[in-house]
C-alpha cells in the first residue's frame, strides 16, 4: 500500500487514530485490506463481514476493528487500494485524447477484475492517497489537452460516470460479473433477434430491419465507441471554446 505520511487525511476519514504499537500477531492494516479484496474477488461483495474476514486471517474481529475502525473504514481502504491498480502516465499534450481513452479502458478492466468495485464506490468520496494521485494525473491530462478549468473538472467527473455506468451494466447491481459465456450470449442475442423480426414492420420498421445487429452487439466494441465519442466530444467542445475567445 502506498505511503500516506505526506498526505493529510480527509475530514470524514473513518479510520481509528491510534498510535502504532507492537503486536504479537503478524496482522497489519495492509494484510487486512489484501484479505478483504481476495475474499470479495472469490466470493463476491456480500460475502464480506468482519467476522468472516477475521476467520480468514485466523484472528478475532476485535483485532480487525483495532486496525480499520469499522467495516466502512475497511471498505474505504479497499476502494483506494483498487484505485491504485490504475496507472496513469505523465500528461502528454500531443497524446492527451489517446491517453484518456487508454485510461478509460484501464479503469473498466480494473472494475471487471473486481466486479464489486463500482458498487463499492457508490456513496463514497474517492479521496484516499491513491485516488488523489489518480485524480491529479487525470486532471493534468485534461488540462494538457487545453480544457479550461471548469471543463477539465466536469470532463473528469463525467468520465468516471461514463466508465462506472457502463461497467455497472456489465457486472450487474449485485456487483458480481455477469456470465461471459459466449454460447449464452449468442443464445440471448438470437432470442432478441427472433422476437424483433416478428414485430409488425409497419409499426416498428427500424427494430424490424436492424434486428440482426442486436445479436452482434459486443461490449468491448461498444465501450470503445462510447469512449471515442466522449473524448472526441470533449476535444471539439474545447476547440470551439478556443475559437470563440
């Protein structure tokens, strides 16, 4: 986990403020966070409880509370640790659009590796050390692209919403990734196509004519198109603002 000594905690931090002490057991905050991630990766978001996690670590729940304060405090740490998996390169003005698109794909990949991450982020303000570094790096790319201050912040927030919204649809409300079985997807696509082709053509001409396209829908292709439209739209908006000044 990253060094936090030079970053002040946010005012709503839910971690206990206790001096470090020597313990006989090898448990640590980092080990607790790692075990929580492993547990949810394996069994899903709802499988996590302080009691279950303590059993995984071979200790008592009181030891966990001493280190993380509460389950909410633990989940704050988990979210920041997972955000730390997203690596953002230094801003390059010549490549800022490509950098944003690559970043969006990396964020989606992280959420698909940990399908509960989007659900976990709901109602939480991501301002842990890793989140702060990520936010700073993304804003640097936005501004390297010539986006004015307000548009840079709005674009940054919208990109989070775009990626989270797309991956929430992929992973489901439960936070467990939907089955990726190609045969199951093909069967569902065929069912949709068959149904749409049966609709009265005079009332639903577009659904009727384009029915086969629904069976060809691909999440990766659709996500790439979504991010292309979003980033290119930001660039055009910024260019229009520059031309007006």
